[in-house]
C-alpha cells in the first residue's frame, strides 16, 4: 500500500497545518500497515482494503453552505444545542455557536481558522498527541491526509447547557476523508459534544480522530454516532485526557459502514479523575465492528468504568479487546470493564478479550465478558402476546441496550441515539424507514 504525496501542490492552508501534515507524512511513509500477525489487528484484515484506490479529499478554506435537508431533519428531532458544525467530505461548510457563549469566550471553528486565530491551542494539544503503537500508522495517515476538522474550546468555569452537534457527511465515492475533533475544556468548565457520521451507500474510507482534554474539575461528554451507509470503511482514534478531579465520558455507537474500527483510550493523569466509557453496536448482514480500549490509570484515587454491549444478526461479527493498565503510583484505583454480546443468528460471531495490567497493590479492579444468544423463553413469552419473531427480537435488542442508554447524561443526547438505534433495528428486520 503506497499512497501518493499527502497534499496537492499549491494547497493553501496555514503553515501550522502544513508542518503537521509534513511531519506526519514522513512518519506514515516509514511505518508498515498493521497486519493480522499483530495481536491488536488479528481479527481485522486491512490487506483487503486497497488504500491506493481512494483519492484524499482536501479543504484549503471554509465555504458556507445551507444546512443539508438530512441535517435539518435530525436537528428538528434533537432538541436544543449550543452549536452546530457541518462538514461535507471533510470541509467545514457550516458553523453556528450560541451568541451568549461566544461572548463568554467559547470558541467553535474549523481547524483552518484555529490555526490562524488560536495557534497556541493547537500547539498545546494536537501537536503533543502520543498514539499507541497499534494506532500509529492510521494516526499518521489521519494527520498526513487531514481533510479538515473543528476546535471546541470551553474557557474556565463556562457551562454549555446543551450539546454541540457536529455532522460528518460523505457523498463523494472512492474518497479518503480524514477529519478531526479537538475539544479542550478548561478548569471548572462543562459541556457535551455529539459527532454524527452520515452517508448514503458508497465506497469510501473515513479516518477520524478525536482529542478531548479536560483540565482540573472539568466535565465533558463525547458521543460518536456512526451511521454511514454500506460500503464505507470507518476508522476512529479517540484520546481522552483527564486532569485532577475531572470527569470525562465517551459513548460510541456503531450502526453503519461495512467495517468500523474504534481505538478508544482514557488517560487518567490527575488525582480524583473519573472516566465513563460506554458503547453499543448493532450489526447485520456481514458488518464487522472492532473495538480496542485502554483505561490508563497514572494517578491515585482515580476511577474508570467501561460498559460495551453489542448485538449481531445474520453473518455480522465484532471484536472487543480492552485493557485496564494501572501504573505503580496509581494507588486506590477503582476500575471496571464489562463487555456483553448478544448473538441473534447462528452465523453471527463475537470475540471478547478483556485484560488487566496492574503494578499498584492497593486497587479495586475487575473485568467480565459474556457472549450469548436470545433466551427461547423470552421469545416465546413475547410471541404469545401476538408479536412476530422479528418484532420480539427487536424489542429484546432495545431492552439489551437500555442499560447503556440509561447512563447517557442528557435527555437530548439519549433521544437522538435511541432514534438512530430504532431506525437501524427497523431496517435490519425489514421495516426500514428513512430519517
């Protein structure tokens, strides 16, 4: 897999991003693509993807466009929001921010604009990210072929009462679209973000990275709702960094794409920090979802709790590999990791590999995983009430996910996620309705 130069000649972008792109391209060219001989990639075969076929998409400036009708329909059902970002094929085409928040110093803008107006924030965050070894090739690809992205900056003691809702739209076939979400919450601030990934059925590759930084006593929730069309291959790398007494939450929902891989890491670097990591996925046909997680405890008195649940029908498959890593000085760590898988057909397949690496001696850590099928007695009970088998299974799937959905922090976010899940289950059981 040998891709061409990272940017066309004459790309007009801030020098800061050009430097980032150049450094990443050099590293990308040096690294081999992960193979199934690598333990972390054993169950996802990148050799089946000919990356040379996909043309990188670049955006050298913002261009305001009207809100797409599909975005307007979602927003009409999603309640209040603090801001809106729309990216089409990587380029930011629409940004809105509540005026009262802008007056208090909140920043919501494209990365290109941030590189001009907020250079110090990019130097402080984006340029200091440290990917894990298994992520480094895709991370370098992401930066070298960066299409665009946004910065959300929440200053000290400012609270966003409603979420920022960002949309990633792809409508260009055979494209490589690489986007970025950079979220920085200063001391005592609070907010939530929804990143929603949308496309029709088309052949494309999406590479996305999200960096979330919470300073002392910040509260940030990040939601990634992936509902790409069939044919898309989606890769996401999410790094969350928590300082003293900071609480960070992530919620990943995988519903679309042929192949989706998520590497999610939570780094607890401050005493009293707290991480909540949630995910759910529902796969049909031959979809493949791969999740790798890291709960890194580097400070004492910190807590993390992970709950990932997936349901599969037809010949869909999934992988979960999770690691709780506790450093030597991280005494009084409280960490939990749970993965549950529900198989709804004989051909569906799930792999779950939870693990612990503990160097401290005064900790409370546990992990657990299950893979099971729908209980016949539950189906029988529902079918005796007049439901078809498909209707009964759909209700059981929604009930299976309720444990995760109940832990979402905001009603508006919860309603949007539930709406997307219900649409996917209707589609999977032959009663699709367009959103």
